C-alpha cells in the first residue's frame, strides 16, 4: 500500500505530456478576417444587413489600428483567418424590446498542408461572450470592436 501511495504522489509531480503548448498567435505574419451573423426574425429595429456591415467596418478598422497585418477577407498567406461570429436573437415574450447576443472571435489556421487540393483547418484560439440589451442599443459596431479588441489583446501577449 505504501508503494502505491508513493507512486501516486510521484505521478502528481510529473507532467503528463511533457510538451509545452504552442500559442497560435505567436509570429502571426498575415491573416484574413470575416464577420458572420445569425439573426432571429423577431429582431426588427435594426436590419441584419446594416448590422453586418457595421460589424465588418469596425472589425477591419480595429485590426488595422492594432497593426495586425491583414490580407483582406481571404485566408492569409499562411492559411490564417479571424472569424467574428454573432448570434442575435429576441424572445417572442419580449415583443422585440430585448435582444440577446452571443459573440465569438475564432482564429482559424491551416493545421494540415494542402494534399490533393484540400487543406484541413481548425479553430486554434477563440473567445466568446453573452449579453442582453435593449433593441434600440443594438449595434454591429459593438460586435466588430469587441472581436478586434479581444483578438488584439491576445495577439499582443503572444508577440511581446
């Protein structure tokens, strides 16, 4: 019994995989960006199209101000991409006055090289948030700025 206890204690101090995790944002050379929005038909005080356009402008401006190199809305040269995803919805009982939104910033990168014309991509970093607000305060700019600022903070940590 003492032997098993000693082995168990030693195992607590030994790292399981012995490999440090790689930060996918370290050494980022260039990347693309995109905004995608899923919309509930009960949200009527702001149009989905204008909300998406506001978010796209805010995301691009926020990333440009940070100094992160952008390659437009295509995959970056190394297959890297920031997707800013928003789910906007209202409940029927609220009569469209209260809007809930879930935001997610997802960093995609190529994890397997092109083989036979196809690559494999994966989300290697992400952050998300959830909130509710009055429908009159709903703005795509908030989504784009949140994604840009959240990504920039992590990017700065990884590269300074």
